[in-house]
């Protein structure tokens, strides 16, 4: 029996398959290869590398997913966002509050509760973590600043009579992008000496459902109810539409940039997500991610850009990894009796995944063993691809193929 043929299929199967993790996750089983017939011409150094990597795979596969549940809201969590340092978390809910959590000695503690008059749809930190912007159904965009012992209201931006759907910082803390329910435009607010003023309005043909800003603030992506997304670029003091992304068959309800700004992901109520990549001044669809059975309510890249998380109303979060020419689902997370996942994102270090559930709880997942397992598998497959054709000619029907 050919040594390579017996080792490669089970590892390919493990790498390409989707693993379901629950509160009591199953162990990842690596097929035993001890009964493989080792051909004498397999290089001993390569065999040693494979053996050591196999042992590492077994140890990683035996580790369980660590899952912590944060309870504090009494109604559905609409959004979760981490600060850039990863030590602060802001959550907002239909219970009319936004809550700020701080990580101390491995435990998340609620540090502040920001009261609103109605449901809070959006909350986000500025890059330096000093400010939080919130948007709610009471038509207000509020900006809070962190003091010595508390968070205080610094500014309130008017101008949305139908309720604020989303509010995000853009390029530090000097700009805020907002969109409202039933409006076909997003507003760009810029900080002045004494107040905030509307710098520009990014108009589409139908309601704005979602907005996101690139890290540097030079681009903004908006998702619309007409099944399209638009990318806007800032030039001097004005904004222009750089591209219109078409392909979804229903509303674009979630959008996000990669950290470097070269990719955009859009999530839709058509149950798919699409990844778009910038090539010069054009944007093309790189991949269509299928597998969810309900709205893709949340999308986010990891800081390295290699991984992507999608959260859905089907009660699952999926982690996707970028290969040479495709994206594939490698981890599927599901707990909590399949409650909707309204929001999901990676920590900047990539160790944690945070999800916001429709029952008012927040899940914090330690996914480091799974990410290391995926990397280990891909490294092993790359090793085989590079060296086995040289060190180990494949035998087909007893004839060496060199």
C-alpha cells in the first residue's frame, strides 16, 4: 500500500470538513497511520517531521473549546465590539442599554452601563479606546468619553428622525459615519472645534442597512436594501462612489473591511456572504460563501486577514480560512439552543471570538487550539506538496512516477 496515498486522504478530509463545536465539543480524531506500509525510500528526516507534526495534531485535536457566557442584558444583544487593545468590550441591546466590559485577570466585568431611551442598535470604540459611539431608536447618536472612573456623555448628534441603525468611527475619533432606518443615505460627521457637523451624505437608491469604515478612514462601505453595496473613497474634503458591488439577491445587512483595506465582505439576507477584493480601482467578487440557512447578520475579518467569521440568524457562527484560490469553512460554532447570532467578531490577537445572541447573552470563545490546528494541517500539507515529489516518487501500479 502506498504510504502517501494512505496518509494524505484522512488529513485532507479533516482539513476540508466542517467541525461542530458545542458546550461539550467532540475531540478531533486524527486517523492512526501506524499500520501503513512504510516504503524504505522515505527519507528519515521527512518521516521525523511527519511524526512530530502528527503528535502535535493529536494534542491540539484533544483540546476542548473554552466558552464563557456573559450575562447582563435582559433582551437581545444587537452588537458586540472590542477595543483595539482587546481588554474592553462594548455590547448594546434591545433592553435600552449599552454595557462596557473590562477584562481583569481573565474575567470579564461590567464596568459601565450607558442608558438610552429606546433600543440600542449599534455601539463601537474609537481606535484609541477613549470614546464609544452609540446609535439607538430614539433618533440620537451619542459619543461617550472615558474618564478616570466612569464614562460621560460628550456629544449628541441629531439629524436622524427615524431612529439610528448604525454608527461607526472612521479614521480615529475625528469622524463618525451614521445611517438611519428608512433613509437612503449615510451621513459623515466631522469633529469641529466646538461641535460636530455633517461633512457629506453618501446616497444610494434605497435604504441603507449597514455601514463600515476602513481602518485608515479613507474608504467607507454601505450596504443597501436594493441588494447592492457601495464603496466610497474620500478625496480631499469630498466623497465619491468608487464601486457598486452587485451579486446578492436580497438585502445587504452586514459589511466589513479587512484590516489592510484590500478586501470587503458583505453579508446578506439571501443567506450568503461575498468577499470582494480590490484590484487597482476596481473591485471583483473573490468568493461566495454558502452554508448558512438564514440571514448573515454579521461579518468580520481577523486582524491578519486570513480568517473570516460570519454570524447568522440560523444560530451558528462559521469561521472561514483563505487558501490559495478559495475560502472554505473550517469551524462551525453553535450553542444556546440555536438562538440568533446578531453579531460576531475576532479579537485583534485572534485568540478569542465574541458572539452576541438574541437572548441577551454574549459568548466569548477561546478558539486558539482550532486556529493552531488549522495552521498545523496546512503546514503539513504544504510540506508534502513541496518535498514529497522529490524525496518520495509516487508508485502507481508498481511503477515509480518521477
